[in-house]
């Protein structure tokens, strides 16, 4: 017998100023299936899910639940219908505990009294049943991203939601956490839940999804059975052309030392120990050095120290023979350092500025963009248009789009474009392809290799093992604030790299 549909979104159209985010899209979710939603950045996936969750009202189209038309005017309506959503950017209250976040809005009461013990029992039972390890009493601001996500999932389960939407849940997770999440999703499916799973990662779709629907530029392309569809076929549906999964590069020809890091120590904000402990390495012109490691082993703080966001507790940084240990962020930038930051909202963009103003954030004072104290608006626009075209940055209104309204992947592409186009001596790229689809990853990887081949030094910080193996010429593994090994990507294996990353192996000192 055919599985019945839990949810049907029929002929949905949703417009934003200047763009049709969803153009007549139909998506049918069967009961008890994991249904992947695949599409490039800006394809309209989050918009479609926000329509289902009641955050947006579509101009056209209807939604059916169990074959009956329903009206979803807001998230409360969605919740009543058993629909829950884990958002791309979590929506937890930082200063509340895990437990309070889970029960918020549906606190159990007896008369006027809160029955928190009952709630706690239910949360603990759910977390054991589905392998969702959380500490109910921890404050959200103190827990890892992985635990925040598990809290969001528990929030849906506590509300007994049957339709679970995951909007790019793996973008923020470590490889280990991703494996755990896949197991959790399989467990939820076994309990009869129906899951909509948004991801760019074809491996993840192959690993857990039953069917996959593909969107491209706001349009519905098709729905396929995952087991009988290859990764190549999926990616072709997504980007409309064949995609190359291999990074083409010649052996590196390292030249002079560009970055010399000596005994760098950076204090931690989260705890008493130093986050980076006496780290030394060099990065030469014409090579890509990658810092690999599990999230939270000091990589972020090392980059803060190198870029001037945080002062060093000890050590020295020399850039092309000049000591820049105490130089300001701007001085480092004008001396030839580009930085693709990990946190694109905090350090990458001014969200309330337009896209074009963001493109010249560190350069507006250069003669190309300013004359006698006045910004040359035409020059700035032309420059932004060039980068938008070259890097395929998609947005509703081009250069004048507010950065805030752009999709995460297109924000990322804008930052990468700006930082690489500065033509730096040293490019520090932290998770440069996070959240991007295969087509965009292919382009950015080729640009990073082109930087190297133009004789620039590249320091890549990445949590993606595939990216580390494909791009780097040398790998430095960070564990608990120290560099515990240097590996050659041509001779090492992912397994060996994993042992260093987990602290199970280190080079004798
Ligand atoms: N609130 C909004 N206002 C204006 N434009 C938006 C808004 N949300 C999304 N968009 C635009 O709609 C398109 C689809 O975005 P989105 O659904 O976030 O894509 P995806 O999740 O597939 O990356 C993008 O071009 C994006 O810039
Ligand atoms: Mg999205």
C-alpha cells in the first residue's frame, strides 16, 4: 500500500520585494519518511519551510495535513497541527536553562502551580529514549552548539510534534555530532515521525534520506528516490550542470615565509586556561596550510590573535619580516592580511548596511572609493556589481540589498569575494565554504588554489575533513590549544587525522 502523505504543500508561491522565493512549489511528505530538501543557497528552502511553520503567508497555494486543507497563520497554528521546526539560527533564550527553554510556553501547571518536576521527568525520558544528551539545568549560553541543537529537538518532542523540520542542522556541527544527529533522525523515523531535512551535503542525504526534493532559484525541479539516485545526479538537479568533486591543483611551490608565528598564547574567554598555548608555525608564499581540529580546540582564538581581534598573552607574529604582534586590525588588513571570519554576522558584515557598502568595509578610504572626503558612490556600486557577478552572489535587489535579508550562503559568498579580491599576501580563511552548496564550494576552492598559485600564503581553518584533505598542502592539527601534529595530506588518511584530532595520537615532543 502507498504510504499516505502527512503534509502536502501544493502550488506554493511566496514573493519578496524583487524576488519570487517560491514559485509554484509542490512538496509532499510521506508519513514516517526522511525527506531531504536540496537546493543551492537562496533556492528558497528556508522560505518554504517558514511557510509550513506559519512564519510567512504564501500569496498562492494550499497546505494539507493528512489529506485535509489546513490554515497555518502563525507558529502556534503549526504547533497545534504537530509541526515543529529547528531553525538554521537557533531560537533559544541564552539566559534560561535547557529545561526552561524546552517547556517555555507549554509549562505544566496544577492550579496556579508550576509542575516543573513532571516536566523534568518527561524531558529526561525523551532524552534517554532518543539519545539526546543534554544537561537540563545548564544555562543555554554555556552549552555547546551541539547541545543547543539537541535542546531544540527536545523542544519539538516535548510538544509531541509529528512533523519535524530541520533547517540545515548539520552546518554548525562537528563530524562526530553529525553522525549522532543522523542516528537520532533514524530513531525518530523508526517512531513514525515524518522529517523534512534541509542540507547541502549530498553524503548526508545519501546516509539518511528516503526521498529528496530539489529546488533551484525558487522553482521546483523534482523529487527522487535517494537509494536509486547518484550524488552526481542529485548535484546536477541542484545546480543545473555537472559539478566537479575533485579539487584540481598542482604540487605546491612554497617560497618565502609570509607568516611567522612564534610561541603564540591567547587567553580564553570561557575558562581560566589559555585557549592557545605556545603555538609556533610558518606559512609560506605559494602554500595552503590548514589548521585542522575539532571545534573548540583553540582554532578560533588563534585566528583572533593573528587578525588582531584579541591581544596575545605571549608570543610574536611576523608578517613578511615586519613584527605585527601589536598592530591594529586595520593595520594588519592594509599590510596584506585578508580574513574570512568564522562568525560572518559578528565579524564579517554590517547587517544593516547594503551589500555594496559591505563590499568596501575595509577599503572605503582608498582613493578608488573616496575623493576629497566624499565616497564615490558610482565607483563603489560598479565594484560591488563586479564582485556580485563574478562570485554569483544572489539577492533580491543587487548592490542595494540589505545584508541582513540575504540568505546565509550568499552572505558567505559576499565575504569570500571581498576578501579574495583584496588580493592579500596572506589569506586567513576560516570555514570558507560553511553552509555553501557544491557549486559554490567548487568555485571558492578553485579561487583559494588560484591565490596560492599566484604566490600568496593561505591559512585555512576548517572542520570539514574532506575540505582539509582536498585543499591543504600541509596540515597542522590543533588539540586543546596546541599543535599536536603536522601531516602531509598526500600520505595521511582521514583515520589518522581523526586520531590526532581526538587527542589519541601526537607527535613526540
Ligand atoms: N525576509 C526576506 N526578505 C527579502 N528577501 C528574502 C527574505 N527571506 C529570503 N529572501 C530571499 O529569498 C530567496 C530565498 O531565500 P531562502 O529561502 O533563505 O533560501 P535558502 O534557504 O534556499 O538558502 C533569497 O534570494 C533571499 O535573499
Ligand atoms: Mg536557508
